[in-house]
C-alpha cells in the first residue's frame, strides 16, 4: 500500500470536500493552531503538500522543505507566489471551469440587483418610506443596456451568454481580441467604459491588474452607469470609487471582492445607497464548492499515484 502524503492546510475550504482529503492523506490544520510557529516547526517538515485559498507566500513554502504540491482552492491564484514555487520545483494546481456558471450567475445577480436597485428598494419599504413618501424612484433598464465585460475568459464568456439572454448589447476588453466571438472588441478599456452603461470586471488579480479600474474609468462609466466587480478587490481603486459614488460621478456599484478581505474599506461601508456589497461569495454554492474541492482531491491522488495533475498552473 502507498504511503499517505502529509498535507498542511493553511486555509480551510468547503468542509465536506476538505474532509475527503483524509481518505487519502494525513492533514495538519495550521489555521487551528494556537502557536502557528511551533505547529509549523513540528509538522512542516513532514508535509509534501500545502492546501490553501488564494494565498501561499514564499515564506510558507520555506517552512515546508519537502514541499511538492500546492493545492489552491480557487481559480484565482494571485496570492500564490508562482515564481517561488517554480524555482523550488513545487507544482501548483487550481480549480478552474467548474465554477464558471456559478460566478456568472452571481455577476448577473449583481447586474440585476444593481440596475433595478433591489437592495435600496427593500430598505425603502423596511424604513417605512413607501407609506411616507410614495413610490420608489425610477431606475434603469437591464435589457437593451450596454454591458462591457473586462476579461472575456472562461467566466467572462459565461457572463456574456447570460447578458445575451437578457437582450443586452455586449462588448469586451482584454489584451487580446478573441477571433471566434461576435461581441464588440475594445482595444482600450477607457473607450469601453465611455460607451457602456454596465462594466463587469472578471480578470485575474495581482500586480498586472492592480488599480486598472481607476478614477478615469469609473467616471467614464458615468452617473447612470453601474460597476460590477467579481474579479479581485485590487482591480478597482476603491477609494476613487467611494468618492465617485458619494458625489454621483458613477450611478452605482456592486462588489463581491475587496483588497484585504474580510476587511471592507471604511469609505465604502459609509455609503448607504447605490452600493451593493457581498462577501466574496460568487462560487459559494454547495455543488460548486464540492466540485472545486474534488478537483483538489483528484490532484492529490495524482501526486500519490505519480499520474499527471489535472489542473496544473506551472
Ligand atoms: P481566465 O479564463 O484566465 O480569463 C481571464 C481573462 O482576463 C482572459 O480572457 C484575459 O485575456 C483577461 N486579462 C488578463 N489580464 C488582463 C489585463 N491586464 N487586462 C485586461 N484583461 C486581462 O480566468 P477565469 O477563469 O475567467 O477567472 C478570472 C478571474 O476571476 C480569476 O482569476 C479570479 O481572480 C476571479 N474569480 C473571482 C471569483 C469570485 O468569487 N468573485 C470566482 C472565480 C474567479 P488576455 O490575456 O487576452 O488579456
Ligand atoms: C474562491 C475565487 O475560491 O476561484 C476564485 O478565484 O475567488 C473563489 O471561487 C473562493 O472565494 C474561496 O476563497
């Protein structure tokens, strides 16, 4: 019988899926330890695998000298130091594809809720304003509106399919034009922001996309426009967004992601209308989280069996 690998769990994921790892590995749960330094010193050397969500710096790899594999629960791996892993000969796997539909569903939920002001309308009733002040304000269409998708990748394409079903006019921006799609391509993000009424961000995080949606882009979306961010918090200049929301230079925003989760910038929390905040939940359904977890399970099995990894990044 093959020996079970030891896995250091840095950050836990969907429990029913994470628990399945115990069938094929011995897991050590660092996040539960009171003294993390002692825990790492004791268990780090016997582990050949780290399990995490988005985050794995070189310093963590350093504490696991026999590391062979990093299991990243999530398609985005902006917090995993890939060059360091590659330098160390460590393989990194992620969980692409199985979450495309779920994240696209969430993007559409935010588009619908943001355009039709569902959250503000709910509060309007609860605070007694319907009886006191009459009907709620008029809002903007979803159908017939122009949506610009920043990142027409695996998830972006699913968002586009859904927007098409809602009879929206679709454009996209990314660094390379896709040869096989009918949607309008914008070489320049600012041009797309000026033309669209809804801008949806679904690109990777990290240094190369930091602050891409800056004050000029936000202003270009405009006073009747909506920004939806299901990408990474770092992609948007959130302080600029807060300023633009406060003085009406952008109509609204719906954000699922933030730069330092679970902290949400105070400047955003202070804004009471035209802003929907959700706690990074775009892939968080039972079914999708189970599928994501099972991709990691299969990759861990591949390590033991010395067969190819299914979702290798480096
Ligand atoms: P993907 O298939 O790799 O697509 C990413 C797209 O972004 C590509 O089409 C790429 O096109 C574009 N892109 C990359 N860098 C860019 C840049 N600097 N400027 C403009 N466009 C750029 O990835 P995916 O599977 O769709 O996932 C996308 C991201 O969504 C993930 O990395 C993750 O951060 C985020 N996400 C969030 C959640 C959530 O819970 N909110 C869930 C899943 C994923 P070019 O290379 O041609 O530019
Ligand atoms: C995460 C995500 O997996 O896949 C991604 O990149 O952002 C999500 O699906 C989830 O937030 C767990 O951290």
